C-alpha cells in the first residue's frame, strides 16, 4: 500500500473483490472511497478465501505513518490460521417416501461452526440441501454457531457440500432400505422447471434431469464393476447430485475500438477461472470478430465502473452480460457512423456475421475491421461501457457425479478408480475451460471427502498449518476425471450461459461416501473418510457382524 502526500491511498492486493476492499478500507480508515484506489493483482486460486480484508488496512496505516510504500506478506501458517476454512458442523436429515418411492416429506437441521464471529454459510446450505428433489412437505432449520476457533470463510459453493453430503447419503441409504434403484429414485423425484427450491424460489428451466440422464447413458454407468479383487481389495460405486445457485448482481465492462479493428475490453473482475477469455468471447460473438481480436484486461477501481466481487459463479454469467451490452452499444454507434458515410438512416444498416450492410444498397458493406478504419473520418474513437444489475442466476447449475473406488481393508487406503462428472453449463462458452472447472471441483471435493481436515486444540489452535501436514490430493491420488457437458440454456442470459465454477465441488463427498458404503458394507457419516476412520468402521462392522467374509 502507498499513502501519498496528497492524502490518496493506493492498495495493491491479491483479491477477488477490489471494490469490496475499497469499501472496507474506507470504513476502517475513515476515508472517502474516492480517495482510495485498489489495484487487483494476479490472483491465482481464489475459491472464496480472497474476498475479505486481511493485511490491507495494516499496510495502509503503516504507509501513512512512514510516508513510504509498505508491503506485508503472510507466511503459510498465517494463511491457514487467519484466512478461515469452510465451516465444519453437523447436519441431521430425515426423509419419508411412499410405497412407489415418491418423496412425501423431508427435514434438515443444519448446525455450522462460524468460528469466533458469526457468518457461516447457512443460507446457501438451506438452498442446496434438497434442491435436487421435489419435496412437497419440508422443514429446514439452520444455526450459525460461534465457537472458539478462527472465523470460517467462503469456500467454493459455500456451505453446500456439507449439507449435500448428508442429504445425498440419506437418499442412498433410503434407496437401499426400500430396494429402489438409486438412479430411478433420482429421476422419479428430480426437481425441474416449476419445482420449488427448498428456500422458496420457483425453478425456471434447469438441467437437473439432463445431468442424471447424461450419467445414465454414460459408458461408466453401463459398465460392470468387480466387487473384490484377487488380492482382497473391495470395490464400490456411488452416485450423488448437487446444486449451486450462483449469483448475478452488478458488473461494468468497457470496450474500446481501435482503428485496426482490434478491440480492447476492460473489466473489473479479477480473473480466477479464465473469465478474461470468456468475456472476450461473448463480446466477439456480438461484434462478429475472432475472440483473438479482443484484448482483455482487468482494471483498478479508478479505471472501470463498479463491479461486484468475483465469486458466486457470477463473472462469465453476469459480467458477460455487461460485455454483451457494451458490444451492442459499439455496434449501434458504428451503424450511426457508417450512416454518415453512406448518407442513409442508421436504421437502414444491418449487422450480421461481422458485416455492416445497407439494406437499400446491397453493394454497400463494410467488415467490422473496415468500419473501424473509418472512425477517424466520422468523429473519432469509440468507447462504450455496458453496465448491468442482473437479478438472480437463472436457476443455478446442477451436477451428477459417478465414482468407482477401491478400498484396502488392511490399511483403509482408498484409491479412486474412475470418476465421471456431468454438469449443466447452459451454454459452454469455452468448453475446455468448462471441463477444467468440472475437474477442478471434483478434485477439491475428493480432497474434502478423503483427506482434508483442520486439527485444532481445545484452545482453537491449528496443529497442521502446513501443506506437509494438511493433506491435499496430488496427481497420484486422482484418476482422469471424465466430464460430460450438459447444455440446458439459461433463460436469463442472451446466450444461455450459466455460472458453473462452484457446483462441481458439491457431489464428490457424498458420491464417495456412497461408493465406500457400497464397497465395505457400512457407512461413514463424517468427513474426511480417511484410512483411520475406514478401519474403525470396518472394525465396528466386524465386531457387530463377524468377519468380513461372513
């Protein structure tokens, strides 16, 4: 941070929310927001942990005191201890069905650890816990519980994986008890257009059933699985569905047209998932030019209009609509400029496939590049800003995951053998980026399911604040994750786009729990389902029912 002699503050920070940082600094430092400029740095991973304020106020005050720029870094233990995990907690769910397998009623009691201050993600948990089903009678109670540990924070689809771990395990158990095929149960009870989400809203057109059908038709689903290997390892298969609502909100994008037809696109959302490219592609689609001719950049808070944070799977969806709006304004302005040259009304000029055409004189036409080259003759440069305040997400995104795994009953070690993730993207703007989001969410969810855990003392001190002791999945732990992109257009976006970044982390833990139960014949109700807990579950089963072979 640098507090200049004229009383202006510039903060450079790795953040998902530069405008949120500006507002927070203004409040804490008692400064006008107009005197603060936040420059978002390249962020790498975000996933929710880089939304709030951490060191920015301290660096700013030290700069004001010293008259010099001040830089503060967190070491790894500080990151673990100060930036907050996703909330742990306890979820109790119940469900009743009729003799045909139709859901009659369900209840959920969700208790999340907020840490030292309130604010755990219970609201999203209530929206997601039974979102994949039509439930005619429903009660959900959620509790935000303050405890003696560091404050929890947002983490990819905040609060939803934990609640879904409970509800999807319940569905799997209920199907086993009732003798109903799990896929048939999902399809019979799946939420769809017109269904009411657990927390009230009515779903518009959604892709829940599309994801289920995609998994049902996959080679993975149709394949056989060997239940026990020659060396005594146990294998199982599990399936689970998940939902993330996403968000809309406020975004601004500015497009500048250069004389050579190259376009500069300026946005205010830090890029944590390829959104420079996806916004450029949406603008290019409107302008009828190659995406490579759109040069994107992320600006500071003085150089672009207000943007809400990069989170909630909103950027490609909502800021994309701002890019579309800006591009449409550019097309409108170029039509008016060309009308001056062709001496006609701008309403007589059409634009499609990258060409402006005079509907009354078919021989008059300019490509976008040719039209850009005429701007100097018709009034100079064109710069247009699109601003939007998008209401809602258009129904969010659904996913269904299928996993095969293998358990060593002697060590409790789990090896993921095969994994398939199907998710509704609405319209996949950049398919390989979309697949990467599906795969990344699944990889993180596998970590949640099998390894990742904070160990804390009764005094709230974290004992494993390093990547040596905090076990994350590596390439050796993961198979190739197969993806199926389902495209059920979002009625709330011009191209049908949905926010897809977070849904992929929701189904993995319950899918793995269901596969584990299928493999070892007993269920684990707590994550991570690590070797110690698996061995304990096998021991309890043996003590209750005799040897495993029995």
